[in-house]
């Protein structure tokens, strides 16, 4: 029964993602009909003809909207799965790559390469080391995650309040470092950095996708293997050890995977907050705490939320677009305050 319900939830989320993705392909300054989108996509398999469709519309779909959609799906899935993993691993319902400093650490690593790695007058978009920014973002995210986890340990146990405070402190330090590097950037670098730090899927292209998607896909496929461990950790770390889990080794693996997902997401889209907080919470209200459903479901819901936010960002101020980080912050900030008030009522009760 439970397995059937879990399958039904995941199938529903997959269908909702497909619908959200289709609407994203249709939305924009140049409108496309569902029939045109379907014909263009099927033409690559030889199942349809694009005769009669303007070449500009074909280019908009193939070179702009389709890679943007895929980047939104994988980035949203990465942030949703990373947030779900952190909440389970730290047993902290407020854990999130942004709130715990993981995103800020990744951003600091990426900005360091963007500013210090590129020569004067050279923007980071043309920096020749295509692996440098993702690697630096991964290293920054990994360092921040490991530090938060280390500081959050009190007498061998994870203390939620200490962990959250450590995340706030690391966030502040990383943001200060990012601001300092931004201050020393030249005009060309500064223009790109300002928009990058607000988060956007506007830089999506096939080259970036082919570089990042294999690593993102592998990490997302790996996480569900640790659903049993995360379920056991909810009972307590001592109980998880008694159940036979190699807790210290598996924690290090999960921290590295979270840093990889967050670092790649930040290097591709800039800092996009609250997706990793909102997606697992919404899903947990429906499915309960079982990570066998939560991990894949959070990835799907994170993708849905980010694709929907990107569509809204493109439609609100056509033909310009609002940075997607602003949209997610406007939606996620009130949600975070609601969570704080909800947890406070539970404590007072």
C-alpha cells in the first residue's frame, strides 16, 4: 500500500513537472503554440516536419528555451535534493544550502575564480578554464558544509540551534568575502557579477549543460541509496549505528554530494535561495518523513518550483526578465518565517 502511494506521488510530480516544463517552453516575448513546440521537438526524431514554422521561432526554442528549461530542471532538482539531504542529515527542519552557508561558500569560491582568475578587462564568461569555476564552487561549498557540521556537534551529537547559528556566521563571512572580491572587480567583471549573484537561468546553453549534467545526474541518482541511512538518523545517531550503518563514512559521502550539487548549481546559475528549504517541507507535509519518497520527490518538486519561478521571472517584465533569485526570495522568505512561527508554537505547546 505504502509503495503504491509513493509511486503515485512521484508519478504525479513527474507529470506536473512535464506540464510546468511545457508552459515554460511556451512562455516568453515570442509566443509559441503547443503544436509548434511538439513539431519542432519531434522533427529531431524524424517524426514531424518544421515546414511553415519561422526559423526564428525554431531558434528561440532550440537554442534558448530548451537548454534554459533543462538547466532549470537539473538545478532545481539539485537544490531540492541537497536541502532534503541536509535536513535529514542534520535533523534540522530549517537546514537549507542557502541558510547553512553552503551556497555562500560555493559562491565565494566561484567569485574568487571569476575575479582573480580572469585578466583585466576579461569577463568570467570568457574565462578559459571551463572547469575552474565549478571546481572552486564545489570546494567552497564543501568547506562550508564540513565547517557547519563540525561546529554543530556538541558532545558528539548534532545541536540544531548551534548548527543554524554556525550557518548564519559562515554565511556572513562568505558574503563579506564575496563583497570584497566584487569591490576589486573591474567594470566588465562587475556587470556580470551583479546579475550572477541575483541568480538567473539566462546563461543556459548546450555547452554548459553537456559539462554539468553528467555530474548532476550521477549525484542525484546516488542520493536515494542513502534513504535508509537518513531514515535511521531521524531516530538518532546512536540508533543508526546500532542498525549497522557506517555513519561517519556515509556522512562524509553525503556532505560531499551536497557540496557537489550546490557548487555546480551555484556555478551555473548564481545564488538561488530557498528552493532547498521549501521543496522538502511541502513534500514532507504530504508524504511524511520517509526519505525513500522525500529524496526523489524533493528533486522533482525543486525542479517544478524553479522552472515555475523562471517562467514568472520572464513574464512579469517582458521583454526584460527579473532575476530568478528575487522571485525565490520573495516566495521563500515568508515561508521561512511561517516555519519559524510554526516551530515556536510547537516548543511553547
